[in-house]
């Protein structure tokens, strides 16, 4: 089974670039240049230097002893929360800002839900001295106020998306409109493994540093360079794509993707795309999405702004469809409990997105000698108000 992208940008039957004519030039320019630029010695040297000296990589692989004892197994946390800006998002934005500069772009746009990608984009735009506009749903602007303040302090303009559910989907729509109107000078830094080809592949490659490090860290700590299981949350799914990347062809590694169940799958207030969704096109990619019988998008809901998206990346749609990854669902209350559990047992406050992955642990039958890695995609200070209101 092939889990990498083909020459047309498909993972099996998912992916591609279903784009309006007005976006054709932008997307083709990126498609023709991204690998050429990324594979040069100069790009790799600068990318690795910034990951080490600016981002603070490698991120630790931490054996969570009390959490392991609680579940009767060995649980390691890949500490992406310790990166500069507080999540895995910076791995991708560092790569894309270098790409944008190499392509002569002078203006950066992005979409954000939880705000972590917006902060990471504003950070690298400041580092590169480029203009930056971040689109964010009005609802998310209110519930993620600390990250909005950070973006503004970093010099980015935060533009509210006021249509639809006023969350991540709508912010993405606004960013795409902006890109259509500014084709020459603007690079759109997409934050997840979604969108038209080459974005899903490009973002996965930048995030693959997570699993690359995991291999040698596991070898160092366990004597073996692969775990029995990797658990990660998925909305669009960039953190999961990065954690899975170097293990996709290793059948000995179980891949577990945890989606946001919201108030419950049957409540109409959920973001469990793999359960509630069907094949269709969203944001220029063929994937699985939540839609009605007329193909209109059903608004998602999750307590976690970063998982509040009606689709999943085409790689994840392919992994789920082929049975390569197992999907679990965690409701809001389960994620909150799991976030508090990690906080009280290990002194680590996880982002609500990561808390969904941790909630998945309750639904797994562990063996004592198994090694499970949970990708702790972000830190929870942005979600403190939500934790405290619901704790």
C-alpha cells in the first residue's frame, strides 16, 4: 500500500487540486518550485539551523511515569508543546517562510483556528521582515484572546471571518479569497495537511521532523527505533501527519487518530469527520468532510478551536479508508478530563487539541510492555479560561 502522494497530488482517491482558474497560477508556481527549493543544500542547512537554534529542536521524548502507571503501560510524550510559540505549528511555518523568500514573495497570509498557527506564522513573518495578515473566525478571536494578542504584538494584522460558523473553515475561505486577489506578491502559509496539492505533501514533509526525531529518541531510550503505537489528534491533521510520517510503511506501528466528538456524535454538535463525513471537496482537495445530501457543509463543533473543522486532510482520509489508521472519538468532557489528568499527574498542561489525543488513551487496551507515543502537539496556556470554566 502506498501512503505517499502520487504525481497528481493524490493519496489513493483523496487529494488533488480542485481550484478555480483564478488560483491556477499561484498553485502551479508553488507546485513547480517547492521540492526544487526544499531539496537544495542551502535551504536544508538554513531550515535545520533555525529548527535547532530558533525553535529549540529536538523536542524531548518524555517517559510520563505517573501517566504510564495510571494506564499500566509505557507512555511517552513527544513534547511539541516545548517548541518556540508553544506547538508543532512552527516546524511548518519556518519551512514555508524560507520557501516564500526563495520565491520572492513579500507578503504572507494565513488562517488560524486555535491561534497557534497564526502565532507561528506571525513569528516567522517578523523574523523574515515580511508583511503578515492572519484570518481568524470571530468566534475563535473571542475564545483564543491570548493568541490574538500575541499575533498583534508580533506585527500581524488579524482579520475576522464573519461568515458561516465564524471559525476555522470560514477563516480559510477568507484567506483563499485574499490569495486570489494578490497572486504576485503573496504566499499563503496553510497550517495543516489540507488544501490543494502541493500543500498536504509540503506541510507533512515539514512536520516529519517529529517522527524523524522520534526514531532515534526511541532507539536511545528503548533500544528500538519504533513504538507499538502512536496517538495523535486530528482536525486537519498536521501534527498527526508529522508523527506518523516515518512509520507509515511500518505495519508493526499502530496509528491512532483521535477526532473531536464535541457534545457527542449524534447531537449535531460534533467534528468527528470520519464518522459523520463522506467523500467530497473542501478547500480545493478531495477528502472526507461533513456535508448534507446536497453537498453543503455541515458546521462542525468542538470545544477545541484547532479541531473545529468539517474535514480532514486527504492523507488521513486515505489512512482511515485503507485501515492503516484507527480512529477514536473524544467528546468535549472526555478531553477536559484527560487534560486535567495529565496536569495533575505530570505537571504538564496540554492544549485542548492534545487533550483529545490523551482522551483516546481511555479507549485503548494496553499491554504492560507496549510503548505508546502520544504527540503532545501544543501547550495549554491559550486554553486556561476554557479549562477553568469547565473544570
